[in-house]
């Protein structure tokens, strides 16, 4: 059976970019593929979080995945560090990756600029660990947002190199895109991201979201309600594209162009439509939070399944690269 694999970093709260760009596809793909979804805590260490903060974030991301519809009866949901084979394979792949390939990674440059006081080697080799995540499960489908394109390209090149050097072992992992591969942040400038503070949290209440939307930029040419707007250049209207029916979107666009509908009302409609998606997720998350033992059980069962699959791959890999003892 074809396998799908993806991961999310526990480095802050999930936002609607994570949901629309990745999570909706996790839920979709688990219906037809053997699925492995992972909270990548080893990746998060590149930001040196406090231990207690990391522990909490791991649980919150797992809760977010489940609340969004990842079904532990269909998919294997686990924490990366519970499966030590990730680190083992990452080292083997590190020895196959030219420095030049890593030097090209724009995310390394971005992250280094964000944390100039902590440019550690893990930040640099980060995409190799990501390649190992995918390869361990010999995954052929990887649901991610557009920001992961370069990492996926590197993964394909590295795994092709492994196959060339050691013999055909890994399939080519293909990117699976959602309808929202790049959700823009509330600043209207950059990708929505935990590190930029421009996000709408998946667990936020309707009031919290409305407060953020109130301050969000709209069509810059529309200073007063009486000015006619251009929905196509408005970031808020782009969010309507993800949450609002085609019919209501047409009404909004017409109201904006004719200055019949003000930005505040347009934002209120958006907040209500977002709440229709976020509200049930928030409620399911609250139920999951109230039963920590259940979450422990789900993650323990997931780790068992993931370890078995990972170990099967590693036995083959160790043999191919010459690490297995011949008794
Ligand atoms: P992370 O934790 O930054 O993001 C998790 C997922 O959310 C997507 N995403 C977005 N999609 C659309 N618009 C946005 N504004 C937006 N922001 C985030 C990301 O593309 C991602 O799919 N390196 C990865 C985690 C990872 C991984 C893996 C992914 C580790 N190992 C193996 C796939 C396979 C990351 O930092 O994602």
C-alpha cells in the first residue's frame, strides 16, 4: 500500500496556515494511504526551547492534529523522538549530502537571520533529518505547504543518490499540495508563520480572531467606507477564499466594489465563517486536553507502529551500507 508521511514542528501554536496548507490533506490522505503523521520534536531542538515548553508544545500539536480530524484508527500518529531510527537514518543520509546542496537552502538563511545568536549545525542539517523522516516510512506522498518545496527537492535528490550508491531502496517522495499552499499572514506581507507573529491561531476563540482581524490591513486604497474597494488586492478577501461560500464571496466582492459593504462588516463575516471551522476543532481539542491518559495511549500505540515500520527499513539500510554484523 502506498504510504504518506508528514510532520509538524512543536514550536508554537498551530495556525490556520498549518491547517489549510497541511492538516486538511492529512485528513484527506489517511482515507486512501497508509499514513504516518509525526510531531517533529527533534527538529524543534534547533530553536533550543525550554524542556517543559517543548513537552507541552508536542502535546498541543498532537491534540491539534487529532482535533482537525487525524484518526488514530486510520493513521499512525507519533512523536519523532519516540522512534530513534529517525536520528540513525539522518546520520547515514548526512554522509551522503554535499555541503553545497545544504548551502542553497533559503530556510536556513531565514532561520539564521531570525536567531542570529543561535546558528547551530542542526539548523543547517535540518532538511536531512526531514529526509530521514520521509525515507524511514518509504513514503511516496508528502502533504506540505509550498514553504517545504526546497526541502522536498533536497529529499528527492538525496534518496536518489542513496539508491544510486547502495542500490534501489527508496521510492521518490512526491509533494501533495492543498488548495491553500501558501496562506499569507495578517500583515498581508509574508507567509503566515509562528515566528512572525502574523498568525490566526487554530484554537483561538471567535473574539480573539475578530480582535486580530480588526487591526488587519485591507485594500490600501480604501481609506473610508465610501471609497470603492478592489477585493482582488485585499488580504482579507483572500481569506474568504478559504472559508466562505462562492455565493457569499460574490456578494462581498460586489459590496466592496460598490462601497456598499464596509471592511468591518466584511471582517465580521469572515470571523463567523472561520469560527464555523475553528469552533468544532477547539471543542474537540478541549475534550482531548481533559483526558491526558488517552493522548498518552494514542501516542504510545503510534510510536509502536512507527518503530516497527522504521526498523524494517533500517534493517535493509544497515545491510546495504555495510553496518550489519555478519555473525
Ligand atoms: P512546520 O511545522 O513549519 O509547518 C507544518 C506544515 O504547515 C505548512 N505551513 C503552511 N502552509 C500554507 N501556508 C502557510 N502559511 C503555512 N505555514 C506552514 C508547512 O508547509 C508544513 O506542511 N520542516 C517541516 C516539518 C517536517 C516535515 C517532515 C514535513 C519535518 N519532517 C517530513 C513533511 C515531511 C516544518 O517545519 O513544518
